[in-house]
C-alpha cells in the first residue's frame, strides 16, 4: 500500500482540496473509493485496501482535516467535502467509481450521488443514514463542539469506542479498539469541529434514493446502535436496485470489526457490477 501525498498551499486557500490518500495499487479496472467515518481517517480502510489490492483500483482519501491534511479554517460544510471528493476523483481520473462510504463517509457519498450521479458506477452505504440530523442530533453536535473548543478532543477517544463498537469487539478485539482509539486521538480539534458543523448542517438525501440509477449495497453491523440494520433495510427499500448485507458481531465500524464478513458482502457486490 502506498500513501500518495501532495503537500500544497492548502492553509493559504481554505477551499483547496486535501490530496492525501491510501491506495492499494492500480491492479484492477474498477475504481473503488472508500470514504471514512467520523472522526477517523483513511486508515480505517486498511483491511479492505489489503483485501482488494489487485482486484480493483481501491483508493481511500483522507477527508479535509483528517489523516494529517489541513482542516483549513474549520468552517467545513458537506458541500465542501463533496467538492473535495469531486476534485479528488478528477485529479486521479477515477470516475465513474464505486463510492463506498461509512457513516459520515456515507453522508458524503449520498450527497455526491445526488449532486453528480454520472460519477457513480455503484454506491455502498455502510452504517449510515440518508436523513439529515434531527434537532436533538444538532444540539448534541453543538455540545460536542463546545467541549472540544473548551478542552480539546481527548474525551472522544475515551467516550466514543464503547458507543461505536460491538460487545464482541470491545471484549476480544483489542487491536481494533486500539486502532479506533488511535485514529480518534489523532484527529485535530479544527478538523473535528469542521466535521461536526458539516454533519449538523447537511441536507437530507432521502428523496434522491428513489432516483438512484446505479446498483447499491447497504451494509450494517448487526450490533450497530447508531445506525441499526433496520434503518439500513428501510434505506435499501427506497432504492430501486439495492441489496442489504448485515455484518455479524460488528457495531458501527463494521469494516474494521469483522472485515472477513464485510469483505464478503463488498466483494459479491463489486463482482456483480
Ligand atoms: C461516523 O461514524 O461517521 C459518525 O457516527 C457519524 C455521525 O456522527 O453522524
């Protein structure tokens, strides 16, 4: 796996695209773009980058501010994240691509599909939802943002894993718990606040689901408490051509918690395209 980095004057221009990514190798013909969740970075896709190397052209960008990229001024919107993604697809000549997004990455993929459907060859929505935040959800993000501004991001690495991960992962997959904690701990406050703002302000993409012209796969960790499998099934029910893959013994970070089962679903879907 190689890390493609192009440091550039991103601090000087907050609208410039963060161009760092992990790539498994350019062996396959089908571009597959893996979009990470919050507050992670492209490293969360390591199992899939390894598993699919040579089968497809698998690329995982770091979203703005994560994975050592510049967060700019932290005034991030979902539109800006999608602009970044499109610029990234253009720069690497990756469309049409299969967009695979987990949770926040799913929000980015869904909005990308709504804005420019021609860029998609397929859509994989993992542990995510198409609805915008509820008022309660927005208030929760505002509280988190305030805590980060007051005291930094340290509390996230303590508080998030028990909410995100399945009981099985917390009890018997210490390497996964450590990897999740490490990514959260590495996320800087400006990036975290920017992502919170982007998620709180995002629009609903539910109406678009019925218009989706490419095949979709909806993946859900069996024990995901944030976006449970029922929600995934409901979302899939709105999409003309969608299948559902439930990952056993996994919570909200299903690709890391049970990569074998996750990959089986993803591989089957990619082979069907
Ligand atoms: C994520 O995993 O990306 C988050 O749970 C998304 C969110 O907070 O809505």
